[in-house]
């Protein structure tokens, strides 16, 4: 059968074979239920028994970022306190003469 002569998908879905027993409505509801069930049981989608949302992940990343920045600031402050202040360069050169 030539491609032009074949019915389209839309035409086939309206055929009595698919519509006589409410297949379309049943299939849609059953598919949705199975997808939800699979998502609930998938260990890759769970973290400690709960699903993490994108917002939760973003919040965690923001908190980690702030925490790292605070640690860097504290470390920098400690290093500044530990460093010995040297006299200006010109004074050291004059002392060597």
C-alpha cells in the first residue's frame, strides 16, 4: 500500500477498533497510574525516602555556596592575622646601604 493511501495516525485512533470499548480513556488513565507508581518506587528518584524537588536542590546548592564563601573569608582573615607585617620596601633598601 502506498503511503498516500494509508490512513493517518489520527484517523486510525478514531477507528472503531480503538473506540468501541473506551480503550483510549482507559489506556490513558492506566498509563498515568503506572508512571506514578514507577516514580514512587524508583530508588534513583528518592533521597532518604523522599523525592527531592528542583527547588530543594537549588536551595541546598545555594546554602553550600554560601557556606564555602564564609569558610574562604574566615581562612583569609586567619591568614592575614598570621602574616608578619613587613616594613615598606624603601625602608628595607635604605637599611642595607
